[in-house]
C-alpha cells in the first residue's frame, strides 16, 4: 500500500510564518521522510528509503509554500465517535493555529459529529474564535458534541460546498476516519479543491502506525487510580477480590499499562489472549490458588476480553463497531458462584469506571501532545494535503494516508515485550487454558 500523500495542486502562496516571527522557521519538504520500519538487521542489505523496499512517511511540519490563501480560506472542525480526553485541546489548538499563525479567521465547528454536516439534521454550526476556545481545554468531553454513525456522504459534501468550507478537520477513530476518506473521495469525484485532514482519536490506543493516540496517557493514568482503589478494597476484607473492567474493545493497552503502573495486579485479561474459566488450568482455579496464597487478588479485564465465553447475539453500535458483551458482570457472577459452590467465603468488589475515565479533561502529557497534533494538522492542510492524518511515528510527527490505518487495528503482541512485562509483574500463568 502506497504511503504517498495526495496534494490538491501547486502551492502558489508564501507561508505567513516566514514573516510572522523573528525566529528562523525550519520548513519541511516532502522529501524528508521517516521510515515505516526503523529496525534493521546489520547482517542484511543496506536500506535505501528512496526504494520501494523501504516505505516511509512524509515528515510533518510547516511548508514554505501554501496551496490556500489564508485571507480567502474557510475551515471546519468536526469531532466524531465516543468521548476521549483531549478533544477540546485539539479544537483549541486548531483554532489558535489557524487564526494566530496563518490568519484564517473563518472557522466553523460542526455540532454532534457527522450529523452536523447534514443540513436536514438541524444542527447549526458555530463560529469559533480564539477567545471562544481559550479555556475549553479545562473541560472534559467536546464543546462541539459528538455522535456515532454514518451520514450521507453527498449531503455532507453539499454542506461543505454551500458554506464554502475549504478545509475540514475530522477528529475521530477508525470509523470516523473511514468517513473522512469517503468525504475526500466524493470531493475528488466532484473535482473540488478541498482538503480533508484527520486527527486520529481512540482512547484504546489501537490505531495503526502511531506511537500513541491522544487521550491514552490520561486514560491509563485515571485507570491506575481505579485499580489502586480495587487493591485497597481487596485488602480490606478476608478473601477480597477487586475486579476492574477497563476500556479496550479489540486491544488491551489500557489494561496492560494500568496494571504495570500500579504493580499490585494479579490477573490481566485482554482481547488478544484467549483464556478459559474452568478446568485445572483455567482462570477460576488460578484465582482460588491466588486467594489461598495471598488472601486477596486484583483482576483487571479489558472490555473486549473473553467474548467467546458468553452467549448472546452480536450487537453493533451506530458506527458498525461490535459492542462487546459485558465481560465484567459475567466474571463477577462466575467468580462469585465458583466460590459459593465450594463454600468458600469471598468479598468481591466490582468497578467499571469507563464513562468516568473517557470524559475527564486531558492531563499535562496529553495537553502537550494535542497541541502538537493540532499544529501539524494545520500545517498540512494549508499546504493542500488531503485524505491524510497526522500522528507521531518513531518519535517524529508524520503524514499518513487515511487508507493506511483504516484496514486494521494495533494490538498487544502476545509474544512482545509489553505482554511479557505484564506476565512478569502479575506472575499470572502464561496460558489460562
């Protein structure tokens, strides 16, 4: 799959950044690249990034020439999907960068996700200015609102045409980015000159070819606080168990990071690692052994773990994502029943903090990261780049084609360093099968 970034056309305007600061601006060129794979075998042949055998991403950053004339440019921002720490930081960063650095003063915020781009839904866009977004990073959620689900692509592009929007910033996860790609394709089909730039959002940190997604630092830091309360509850009663269900539909990054940061977790259950409940080597017997040995146990489970163990119809949300069956309640009942059948006393405390975590304001790490992502997104859009997203890869900010990240997810490697660290920290059996 090609890593080439689409461009709307020749860049005829000089960047205002050249004269807006007394500092020398380091402009990037499209020839500056970051290798897709940064590991090399010194025994193998040398890697030439100019060859097809060594794919690479464009480096993000300001360009000396722009496609859009700032004085005649209109930008739009839409936030889609579930809530995530940092959404307001992204909005603020985009507005501030557009207005103060590039002089783009017509900026619209579309309400409630892609619904806001369909005029018949009745959500009136709001005008965004630096003074109106100055303090929004202190708030959780998104001041624009959000929604899940697909909307008619032709009607969304009609809205962009009617309002004269030249640049659309889409902040969302893989489903939202597929929507952004469809909008970009429709714009191209109509022969329009509009840029669509994505800023990837997923609290689960499961978008491919990114070091991390914004909001993840905050989410796992908040998750650690909850895991510590579960540990306190487990210690507070004889044969105490603290059971915590965390986010992670398809990937267990939050569960792994929270368990490692806390250091008192005994079992981590994630979607990537299968397990069984019953049997000599199953989870229930492992818990019973841990209780007999320690008199307490802490269990962290990602929401997408153990789905094959539960019966019921497969449900999907409005975006078409599989909605996991509730593994937390299922485990709570199974563990309680297992100990009751054996006439063993048990005090189990179940905690599900998912909605509380995703709606908190971003912490300092994510404040910093969101600001950088927003700045890089504006640089790319003003240079006429489209059908792409900005992210950080191998420590550098890069441009990634949207199509490159929407055909799969990033997962915890069952044979990788992260999972090995979890096993060493928890001392849980490597195979609960």
